[in-house]
């Protein structure tokens, strides 16, 4: 399972990563400070679960979720 976490605040990103690993210890959890970087990663590797804020800078979280969903 590939989990992508996106948040522009490093401490929140760490919190998301830690909690994702608690819930799914065998998951491949990737973290990104920008939605653009997360989208580029998802284009090449894929994504099963996306954890992100709704209104990050530059790229809306809901738009990001739609783009990643279309990749799958």
C-alpha cells in the first residue's frame, strides 16, 4: 500500500506520516511539502491513500485528489 501525505507544514507532515504508519505499519508512506511534488510521485509510482490538507498553497487538495484518482 502506498500512502502519500501532503502538508506545507513540516510538523503536521511528520504527524501524518507517524499516524499513517501506526495504522498501516507495512505501508510505503511518502511525504511531500507540495502538492505538485506529490502529484509527480503519484504519476510514476501510484497512490492508494492520500492524506492532505484541503487548501494548501498553489494546488487545491481536492483537485489533487481528483488528479490522483484519475491516474488509477
